């Protein structure tokens, strides 16, 4: 009897698409919001990066909280709720964050904004944990990857138009003058977050009201890993203490410039020390697990531990390039652009990720080899056209970025070199990313700007490559390993403030602070080389693993 395909629940998928759009829209919109807050609240570069710290830190805290709570209750809480319910809870939590954001715009100040973004991020953490398997469940399993690539493409579209919409919300027009910026008020964001909050609530209601939606539950049992749990808690405590010390150093300090410089230098080394502590802890954990695996769970696998750091560096570099880009472009050596002119650059950065992800999704539709080759060349420029169109509609001056079309050729070449294999792809794009950041460090003007923007092209399809390599061979620990990897979105909370702190030091400055992305890409390239031998030693045929798609 022929297999009868399960029809796709189009209505539910349309609702789910909104969730994926939210993640990209809010995250990319921060690229415009960060430099505005720096001006509006009179912040230094480190303080402005706390927006990313609050938003991405929430992903880590949310995932860790669920994991610890599941360990205490001896059951997988998300699995107990079901995927549909998890998404509803996440949407409602994000709606609460949007309401608090409105209160913060009008009464709460910068601290209130950080708390509100943290709560929105907690909601996103729940949504992200549930949404991917839920998308697969909304139709026939054989077409599940098509739905995931559709939702990923919409996520990237959100990252492309997010900066444009936030600029319109803040300044009332995309081509605001310096006087408009001086007169802009944080309360101009009210309308945007009223709409966002209502969309959160509407999406939750639509999910709840649909009786036909399956509340998907997985069969995997909860795997205990008490040693890994305590290690993650210890890392959390250390990071909390470090940021607590840094926050305290800002509170009411009326100190002379030399002392202020000393405090700033100390704070930077505190951040570096915290990062080193985390890296050393992971390697020490894996070393201990090799001798006695009991209690370490998935962390006994070196490909996972190295992969956790790779996800940390990947998310960190993806976020920090654009989060510090606004400050970089204000420098005379990079055009001296005002806050009113940043939207097309931020939009192009996130659009670069969309270009790569749309291209990486081509194979899922099973084109012939010849057609795939043609599409690898055409699709990137279709996506580039979408970025141009979004900026044209918004009235942005895109003239400085038309020549960026030539940079896209490098990414296309990377696809041919990587051959859709995760190790080769990660190795290629990691190396290209490192080279691009070095070019940006040693040049200025349009060359450096294009080089830094191209970081988005090379980050674009790293997530699935890292993820597939990190969980290869984990067996019954695959679900736990996936949870650990999601926690490492923490990189988006730690790396940008570290670069911001370096940028605040006169001896380094915003331009040379981009040595941080160089180091991140260097580790990602190292991971590709190292994991190849790790998997080979375990008898895993890494060449059979396939990359593609995007986070």
C-alpha cells in the first residue's frame, strides 16, 4: 500500500512563520537601537552592548533553567508540556516583555529596557526550543526540511527589514537628519512595541484556539548529567560575579580620567578572564569525562564540548560585528556616518546572512546538479535584490553599497569549495571570515567596511555545520547535547560587551577592537580541522554528513 502523504497544516505554519520572523526582526533591530541608546542615554560602548547581553543572555538562562528544573523533577519539562504549549508559553512571556518595554520607554529608563529585553529573550528561548520540531510536525515528515528552510528564510527576512523598521520607528523617516536624531525620543518606539506585543498575543491565541494542532511530545527520556549541570551553574555564577563587579564600577563613580581608565582596563581583563575560565572549564570537563564518564552525560564527547565553544564563538561573532558596526561607521575613517545613515549598512549585514541561507537551502528542493550550479549563482543576487528593495521602499540611500555585489562572488566560490559538506564548509567559511576581518583591521574606508559586512556572508550557514558535527555519534545523548548547544547562544551576550569594552580603551579604539571577530573565526576554523580527526577516531563517516540551511 502506497504511503499517503500527510497534508501540511498551512494555517498553523503561517502562524509559526511569524515566530521565526520575530527572532530575526528583534535581534537585527538592535543594530539600530544600540547606537541610538548610546546617544540618548549617554552610554559608553560597553554599556550600549548590554542590550545584546540582556537579549542573548536570556537564551542561556532560559535553556539552563529548563535543564536544571528537568533534572530536579526527573523529567523533561518541555517534553511534558508539548511543543505547542511551549510555543504558547514563550509567546505569552515575550508579550509580557513587550508590555514592560512600553513602560520602560515611558518611565523605566535604560535599566528597564534591559530587563524587558531579557524577558522577551526568555520567551524566545522557549519558542526556539519548541518551534523547529513543531514545524516538522505540521505536515508529512518527508517534507519537514522544506518547512524548516522556509521558516529559516523568513527569519532571515526579518533580520533584513528589522533595522529599516526600527529606524523608521525611532526617527519617523529613514533619512532623518542630525537634528531629527537630536530631537528623537525613546517614546517614538511605543507604536512599534504595541504592534509587536499584540502580534505576540495574537499568535498565542491562534495557537491555543486551533484544535487541530498536534501538541507534539518526543519519546526521549531525560538523561541525567549532574557533573555537567554543576559545571554550567558554576560558569553562570562566575559570569554573574564578573558582570556584577563591572556594573558596580559604573554606579555613581565620579572619578578622574586616569582612575576611570584603570577601572575600564580592569573590567576588560575581568571579561577576558571569565571567557578563559569558561573555555578551560569545558576542556577540563571533557578531560575528566574521558577518565570517568559517569555524571558528565553528553559532555564526555569531545566533538560536543568543542562544538559548544564553536556555537558560542559563532553566535558571538555574528552579533558583535553588527552591534559595534554603528560606532565604527561614525568614525571619519569609515565615512563619518550619522545614526540616520546606519540602517542600510545594518540591513546589508543581516541581508548577507539571508543571502547565504537562501543559497544554502537550494539543495533541499532536489535540483539537478546543473540546475543547482546555476541557482548557486542566481539566488544570492535575488536575495541581494530583496535587500536593495527593502531599503528603496524605506527611502534609504543605498548608493554606498551597490558595489557590495562584487563581494558576494567570494561567498559563491565558498559554496563550490565547501561542496555542502559540513567540515569543508566550516573550514572554508571560517577561513574566509578570518581573512575578511584581517582585511578590515588593516584597511579603512569602503574596503574595510565591505570586509566587515562580509562577515555576515561567511557566518550565514555555519550553524547547521557546527550543529551536525557537534551531535554526530551522541546516540541517546543527542537531545541533551542539543540543549547544551542552544545554551551556548550565550556567546551573543558575552562577545559584544567584550569588544565594546576593548573599544572604550583609547589605546585600542573601535577599529582595532575588531580583532575579537578575527579570533572567533580563527577558533571556528580550528574546530573544523579538529573535529575531523575526533570523529574519525570514533569511526564516524563525517563525509556522509550534510550541511545547509541556517540558524
